[in-house]
C-alpha cells in the first residue's frame, strides 16, 4: 500500500528534489534540474511565493522507499486573471504503478478542494518560467534545461485518472541556414525603415540591467498575457530573473529591438544548449558541475542553440517584427558554429509563432500536453 506524506523537513525537500534525478539517472534523454535552482524554486526565495501557495508530497512504498513525488500549487494571480479556481499539479514523477500515480494526484486534489478549488490542471509550475507540459511525443529526443522529460507511461496514468487535454505545446528543431533567408532579410529591412526601429547590442550585462532590466520582462508580460494560463511576472520576479540570467548570457545572442527613442518593443533571448553539461553535472554545481556548465557557456558550446523566448509588444505583433530577430541572430550563430536551433515549447494554437518558421528547414520533434479535469 502506498503512503503519501507531506514534505515538512529540509531532508524531505532534498529527497523530493533528487527523486527525479534518481528515477532518470540512467536515461540518456533526460536533463536533470540543478539542485540549487530547485531549492530556490521550492522555498520562500522564490518571488512567486508572494502570490502562490504550494505543498509538496512524497509517495512511499511499504518498505519505506520513495516511489513518487508531486507538487500542488495555487497561483492566485493567474486564477484571478482567468476567473478560475484551479489547483495546479507539477513536478510529478512516479514509478509505473497506478496506485502510486493515483495516490499522488488524489493528494493534490484533496488539498485543492480544501482550498476551495474547482479544477485541477497540470503539469504546470508556479509560473510559465517553470517547466510545464507532460511529454507525449519525442521520448527519444534529448530534453532541454527548460522542459520536462518523462517516461511514456505517464500519459496513460494521467488519462486513466479522468484528465483531458487542456493545451498542447510543440517543439521544433530548426537547421541553421547559411544566411538569412532572402524574404526574411527583405522583410526585416522594410520593417526597420517603416517603423524606425533599431537592433541594440550590448557588451555589459550591468548596462542592460540598468537600461532595460524591467522593460524586457514587462515586454514578455504584455506579449504572453493572453496565452494559455499565463501568470504575469511581478517586479520582484523580474528582478530575480534578471539577476539569474543576464550574468550567464552570451550578449551576442541577446536581441533587443527598440523604437528610435529607445523604447523597447521586442526581446529575443537564446543561449547554447546546456543539456549535455547538466547531464554531466548530475544536477549539482558541486564539486565539478559548475565546470561543465561554464565550459558549455563560455569555451566549448553545443552545436545546438536554445531559443528561450521571443516577445514582441502586442501593438507590433503581426507586423513582421520577428524577422528582425533572425536578421540579427543568424549571421552570429552561424559564425559561432551552431548547426541547430531548439525552439523550446510553443503553443500549437499560437499561429503567429508557428508562422515564423516557414522559411526554415525544420521538424516538430516533441509535443507536450497540459491536462485538466473538474474536482
């Protein structure tokens, strides 16, 4: 019989975090989360806790061995925005035993009901900057640092518990062309002239933070605001992400688009894939994990570039602005030796995003799903 226990101690939280690594450490496609990052995510250090409530559960078999984990999350800001009473489940992992998966999900459902929730959705994190969506296609493709990898049996377990599709994301692998596609190049030049736009490049992360730290993520809030389940980032979260990401980015791979007066209207953030480095680090910075990550970022990067996000203010969407990101980046990433671009998850229903890839040699190589049901 499976026993469910709420995580209450530091030791249990460590076990909760590391269970995923233990479950997947022999899987060549899974990319482990950094323990240090997860520790910050699941504690009060996470700025999202200002408007989120969370609980973490571990499942034990009769011998006292941990056989599963799950987080329950209530994002009050997202619920208020979308007019819902939703409890989220996230960081769900379990051995292939329906008793385990049922007990874990039941624990989240019961907690959600106690809090007055009417629906359950997942896998979702605190916000959209956490990994989300159950992998349902692409199990023989290496994951990215920003996404979930899970075994194929997860989907069957979730569907057997009465869940239905809420939304799908797709991920594309794009071959880097030798040069900017002619039509994209032409569109980019026309758009820059028509709207008096500039591509801004920086050499200093501190200068970017001073000039556009908040503006970059405010642009993301505005661009993603109407997408499925989006939870707007608070100023405190923005500060946290700016301090987390800017120092490690190759600024050549950061695209900032502004109006003539300097107002930011678009942002593109990409970085070398850290998948292999994270696998070598085994999910920990110490003792030598930091070296694998530093090497992948600064000295010998992967042949794949992770496109983390592209955001354009709503007033400029559908005007060809996305062409400027490729106009800026393709010569740079070609010179740096990248062969592929990993899109990371994009909502299949987001036609504006899907349309930007028609000029490239690409294939859909992963699909992931958010599930929902009424409580």
